């Protein structure tokens, strides 16, 4: 149905927002940017709101769904939106860790490259 197709498109937007936030949050270990950290928090809030709105919408649509394929897609989408919301939550937790590390680096005068370069490279290799 059109309703399920539209919901699927919005969930795809959630996916893009969440995954980009995760990548952006990890990049804060390489070069900390307070504006990017704030942006990641803003995206997390948006993803939370999308999860609530899409979840409510899908539940309403599911009560009228007569096509088994639509019902199956609705069930999948309801699970997926929670996953993307958690990804954006994890991105914010990574931001918090990057902020803490940045504070240590600034207070102690460490060079962040010396502290985390190997760990970042290892992480990216695992992610790829």
C-alpha cells in the first residue's frame, strides 16, 4: 500500500541519519568538533521523534492492513525503527566518550594522535 511504502521511505531516512551519526561520532576521536557533537545529539532527538511518529503510524496502518505483504512489512519496520533509534543512542554515547577524551587531552596537554591512533585504525579495520 502507499502508506507502507511511505513509511518504508521514512525508515530509510532514519537509517541514513542514524548510520551517518555513528560514523560522525567515531570521527570525533580523530578530530573533536563541538558543533558536530551537538549535531549528532540533534539527529538523535530527531530519530527519537521519528521512531515515535512512525511507530504510532504503523500501528494505525496495521489495523487496516488486509494485504499479508503489508502486514509483514509493517512488522519488520516496527522492529527496524527500534534498531535505528538504538544506533543513534550509541552515537551519542560515543560523543560523550569523545568529549571526555578531549577534555583529558586538553587538560593534560596530550597529543590525541599519540593516544588513540592505533585504536582508531584497528576499529576502522573491524568496521570495514
